[in-house]
C-alpha cells in the first residue's frame, strides 16, 4: 500500500513539474478557474428533437455547475444527430443489435451584434442496443437509455474541448 502511495505522489510531482495544470483548477483566490467561469457564461441554444433535448440538458448541467447567476456572453449552437446500423443480423435478415453513432458539430459565438464565431469543433460517440423480439416496451426503454448515454458522452467531449479553448485563449492573452 505504501509503495502505491509513493508512486502516486511521484507521478503527481512529475506532472506538476512539466507544467501540467488541471483544466478545472480553481484560481489562486480559491474561486472558480478561468475554464469554469467561461463555461458558466455559455447559453446553449435549443437543439431540436428528443436526442437534442437530452444533449442540451447534459451541456447545461456541466456549464452551470459553478456559475449560478453569471451573465451569458456566449452562445453554443450544436447540430446533433444519431444514426444507426444493424450489426447482428440473423439468417432471416432480422436485426438483433443496432450500433448507434452520435455526432455533434458545435460552434461557439460571442453574443455581440456580429455574432462572432470564436471556436468550433465536433464530438462523436458510439453505443449499441439490443432488439428484443416482441418486447417493444423494453426496446423503447433501452433506446432512451442509450440516447441518454450518448448525450452524456458527447456533452463531455464538447465541455472538454471548450474548456481547453478557454484555457488556451487565457494563456495566449496573458503571454501577449
């Protein structure tokens, strides 16, 4: 047990020595760091359809974590879609498993008169669901669960990309 503790401590010291800083690291005063403050200032535009609603809710949950009452100065627009393909096909051509692929292309814009685009990117997640013969209620429940998981995965990727953008922008501004 002691060996693991020393190994973890050693890795932590090495990471800080090379300039590594956690994205969500608080500021020196103990308040939210630059990434958390900037994420809290994002308004997520409406994303159509049920999968889009799930993604929007997941993004809002991540952005509003530490910024209650923060003025919104950015708008995040996301084009989100989920496509499927059969991957377990029986001899009678019936499908028993579907692979779902979620794709989200996002664009961050300033809430200025010109709607200046600040950053853009994309996220992708893959999951699957089983198709149960004559069990439609179970299939609907599993489909909803898979859509929620995909929305959470895509929201995580978008959040990390935005946090990295804000950290890089702050580092560039302080260096220049």
